[in-house]
C-alpha cells in the first residue's frame, strides 16, 4: 500500500513558486486518489496534491532514467 509510504517529489509546477519548495524533496503519502495523490513534505510539513507522474515512486523505470540522464554530469 502506497499510503504512509515515503516518496520523492520531482515536480510541483502546478503550485505557485511562493508556496512550493525546491524539488526534489522527500514526502509522505497521506491520501491516494484515482488521478492525484496527496503528500506531506518531511522538511516543511507543507501538503501538496500532485499527479502520479510528479513523484518518483509511481514513475516507470524508463521515465526515471530520462530524469537522471547521467551523461549530463561530471563535465
């Protein structure tokens, strides 16, 4: 069960920058719905309603690999 599970948030672009914290950050899932998921930031305690593709836990491994394109690092 994903509820109460730790996830990594990678996108909060549907929130105003003045509210949202810098991504990525760790959060705990508080509620799981069909289309969205509610999480609570471990650092700030702020709550966010996000789509599943905005957290690493629910992304396909191929999508994670695209996010972590290691060819861009170490230059």
